[in-house]
């Protein structure tokens, strides 16, 4: 697929009035997440967040001398350390590894449910619920693997359903 074809498809999709509620749900999700991010971006860290971040700063040579605990040993601190190594601050890193995947969780929820059910309203309602669900919002504002893990789980479900179930 060429770049021009993709742009045309996106513009055609956005012009279709039936897709406007989806855009509305995504915009609601973005506004809610940005609101809570503005409140929580500089709050004190919980112990598990501090464990991830201290180890990330150790990896990025930012003056920390911390060894990750067994409970938090994953690739996540290395990703955050890479973001720190690029010169980003803690709030910017949180935005990149938590807030953006949280918005994509809403979009992927719509995409996965849309693949599974013929009625678009089921997918729209599911995306709306995940966009305002307190647990996802709470975990989107913390440095840990919950929301990125959910993002990759939904991405795997989408790829599986599209490729295996729909044979596309």
C-alpha cells in the first residue's frame, strides 16, 4: 500500500459520519488522560514505580545506584532508560510509555471488538468503557508495565483475529 492510498483511506474514513462517534470517544480518552496527567505528572512515586525508575536511571547512568528487585525485572526499565538516554525527563518518559499506549488501548479495543462483532455499536461502547474505566486511567498515570502490557496484548489479539480468524 502506497502512502497516498493510506492517506486517502484515512481521509475517507474520517469523512464518513458513522465514524465520528469513534473519533469522539478517542478525543474523550485523550482529554481525560491529559487532564489526569497534568495533575499527576509530578506527584511522588509509589514504591513499585520508584523501583522501575531508579533502576532505569541506573542503566542510563543518571547517578542512581539501584539494582532492580525480582518482582520488577523486565525489559520495561531498559525502555525507560533508553528514553532517559535520549534526554527526556520523567514526565516526558511517562507520557511516552504510559499515556500514549493508554490512548492506543482505546483505539485497539475498538479495532479488536469491531473485528469480532458485526455491530459497530458494540465496538464503540467497548472503546468508550475502556476510555473511562478507572483502573486503566489509574494505571496509565503510573510507571509500570500494566498499560503497555495491555496495549501489546490487544495488539496481539488484533493481529491474531485479523490473520488467523479472518484469514487476512
